[in-house]
């Protein structure tokens, strides 16, 4: 089988058009409609000298919970979001938004960096660590 330069050029042009169309579609296509918000709260997380993490409602500065002990998932999740903030500059002390949606997603969002953690992806026990802050 002999492949002519014109055939190769035509195949390359077709590939370019298909890939370009796919990229353009991904920029303009709308995803599925977001599920309604069931409950949301803006929270601050503060470390105490005794190792506890104090969870504060940012709206009224009331203490929502005091997480004592290891709290591995809580600490690791917050540490990951804090590292992203450190790259952007001194943003410590700004609140996060915890949102529970009607489709059972529980998301912790950093409004400053736009990074989010879909907490239910880590299982019900780990999601429950944060879900209790919405009660």
C-alpha cells in the first residue's frame, strides 16, 4: 500500500479539526445542573496549643466543635488546603465553605484558591468528620 503525501496531509488536517472541535466543545459545554444546596456553613479552623482544632462558625464567631486527639483525616484535609494557600501567599485564617448537596455530595471549598475536597469520596466515616460541623 502506497501512502501519498496528500493522503497524509489530509489525515493530519482531519485529526486537527476533530481535536480542535473536541477542545472547543469542552470549553463551551455546560455540565450537568448542580444539585441544590441542602446546608452550607462558612468555617474557620484554628489550632490550639494543646493540639485540638477549634471549628468556628465564621458568620457569628461561635465555636461549632473542638476536635481533640489525633483527628488524622481532619488534619490531613486541612493541611492539604493550607499548603495550596501557602503557595498563593499569607492567607491563613481565612474561612472555608462546607456544603452538603441534595445529591449527597459533601464538599469543603477554599474560596481563596478555589480548591475543593469531595469528602464523601473518602468514605462515610471520614465524611462524617466534617458532616457534624453542619449540625
